[in-house]
C-alpha cells in the first residue's frame, strides 16, 4: 500500500475515535483543619466563592462553615467562617437569590442534650463576606439538603434524619419560609441527599441518593411538571453519594458524587433522563473519604470543587475539566 494510503487510514481511525473528557488541572485549595469536606462552588459578583465544612473529623461537635473567595480560581482568600456554640454545622450549599444575595444553606447537628437531632439553617450575605445571623428553616429532623432556585422560588428536598426515613419536597418564596408541597416525595431504600435541576420547559428533575441494600441502594431520578406535586421515578442502577447535578448550555445533564465502582472515588457521570441511566465517564484524583462536589459551567469549562483524602489528609480540591462536544 502506498504511503499516502497508510496516512489516510491513520487519519480515518483518528477521526473515528470519540472525544474524551480531559482534566485541565487540579488544585488543592485548603487542608488547614483536621478534616475539610462537603464543598460547594458558585459565581457571585464576578468572583468565585467556595464553601466547605471544617472540623476535627468527618463527624465532630465543632464543625464550622468556611467560605473562600477568588477572582481567578487560583489565588484564594478567606471570606468568612461561620460557627455555632450549639451544634456541628454541616454540608454548606451556595446559591444566588433572585434579589441578588448569596445564600448559604446547611444544617446544624445539635449537640446533646438537645431533643432535636438536626435543624436546617440558612445564612444570607450581600457581598459573600459579611453574613447575617443564621435562621432555622423547615422542620426539625428534616434536612433540606441542596435548595435550588427556579422562577423566583426556592425548592429543596428534605430528608428525615430519624425513622421513618423518607423525603419531602419544600417550596419557599424567600429561602426562609418553606412549605412542604409533597409531604412524601420518595420512600423506601432510605432516600436522603437529593439534587434538583429545572429544564427550559420547567420540568423538574430530582437526583436522589438511597442507602438501602442491593437494589434499594441505587439512586433514583424523579421527574415532575409544575406545580411539582406529581412525580414519576426511574431507578438509575448506580449509587452516587453526595450528588450534584447541572444542566449544560447544550442540554446535557451531568452529575457528580462519590462512586463505589472499584475503590471509592469522586466521579463525573452523564445522566440520561429518558433512558434512566447514569454513565460514569471521568474519575477525579480522589480516594478514601471523598465526594460532595460543587459544579459550575463557565466559558466552556466545567469547574468542580470536591474533597478527598487520597493524599493523606482530607483536603479541598478544585478541578477544571474540558468536556467532549455533544
């Protein structure tokens, strides 16, 4: 075969190879505390804000919420540290309210002898540095895990932290006053952490983690049309802990969280709501105690905050990922 024939064959094979996701870089942002974990990430007032929990351990009575900020994603500085004298503050989640404030949602795991185990909390800030006093929201022992805003209202899935285990869907006009519009959203399989996103036609999708055994331990995907009181569910056949969910500008749905395929690691996966599948496509540098990513799409790059103990001490990381075209 002439040389140009080999060249043409090589070019044909190269063109046929599918484009792959690529990690552009990964930075360790913080590991000053004994245990740093449970992240989230947001763009606010043309800056990056990253939040996470600091404590002595994965569970400890002294958990505090740390907020860092950066102009470029490279150099980070302290913006705030929120503490409590009565409980372990956990799992902070950031969002921007319709009136342009930054909202930090989390929970206080109340220290004994409190009769309440968990109380959902919110804090608000106009600049990400100065925060108003925290406000208790929702119902005791129902953890509103990751509120999401849609058309001026906040929606959040709360999960019961005491038996019987189930989830309910809340709606709030202001991020403070929450009403349960679906008293029992999902039951069976010990459902808990749930991420919401909304499609351009106002369809709501809910990615829900479960902790049951076998088939009761895989994530489920819920779908509903306004007013979001009637839901249908599909089993996704995969367990993803600490889930985050984002819709990309081209319409694709991407999830992140802790995968147990092989050794535990933080993974990114494509979500196909029609087929009811989660397909893992990228493993971030991670292992051991890891997960709870924050996802932001900006200028053609996916930014991912997460935590991991693969380098020894549990630390906060920030990765930038180039995704294949649709």
